[in-house]
C-alpha cells in the first residue's frame, strides 16, 4: 500500500531539514567593554560619549545578520517613548523604512531632533496628549543620535539596519537570533559608534550555530 499524502507530509515535517525545521538559529556572546564609572547607580541604560565614541552605559550590543534582503510585506512601525525625562528605549535597532513614533509620556513638553547624516529631523515641541503621535520614517542605514531641545541631558540612539534579522544582547553580552534563512552571511555585532565586530557564517536548514565575539 502506498503511503498517504498526509503521511508523506508528516514525515517531511519531522525530518531533519524538513519544513518544520527550515529556519536556522545563532546564539552566543559578545565580549562587552566595562561599564563607565558613575557616582550613582542607575537602573536604566544611558547614552554616553567618551572620546567621540557613542555607546550605551552599561554596554550593550546589537547583533544582526548582513546579506539577507528579506523584507516585511507591510512597512514596520516601532516606538521610542520619552518618560521621566529620558528615552524608555535608549538604543533602538530598526529595519530601513521603519516608521518610529515618539510618544511623550511626561507631564511636560519635549522636542526630539537629530543632526545625524543618516536622518536629520526636528519634531518641534509637543505635549503628552499630542495626536497624531509625532513620528519619522528612517529610510537610510546608519546610526542616528537623538537629542531633546528642551532637556539637554537626554540622548537616544536609533541603529537603522538593512536587514530584518537583528536582536539586542543582554547585559552579559548574550544574544540569540532565530528564524534565519539558510545561506552564507556576515554576522555583525555593533558595540559602539566606532566598534562593529563581524564573523562569516554558513547557515543550514534547521541548524543551531554558536558564534562568540571575543
């Protein structure tokens, strides 16, 4: 008796490299620099500039897969809110073409702007109840440094990437990228405005790859 169509499909799904395990995963650790000394212990990330190098404190990495041109069918949207006179997400990686909204959650005005080459804009002063929420579309890869015209201490970073496959590491530098297509790529780890590490990787269907950035 010939196997049924259902039986054949189930076998394919269960088989190594079958449809159910067609996507690859990369995990590992990025060796991060030491955190900057601070007089007060803070519970949130801050953007610091030292010797012209912009990074987060405590340090964090953005790990991404370069070489894949896959794109979402609908334009993506992200959010970078302001609360307690700071950015809720000081470092935000996004795909090129992403619309980023900047909701004001404080009981005061904000005025977010950037002079970065990758994106120059000025949202103007706006209230917490401003509608529609002020936003910008980030259509060029690169690092965008955000400021507030009213609160000079506020800093934020948006890393605009030409790939939909990216993630942020934890405070220990550990990361995990899942749902990756098979192929040969360059895996990169952004650590600061002056440091981006990279490794060549070969991904196979259903494979789990461990890659560290020492």
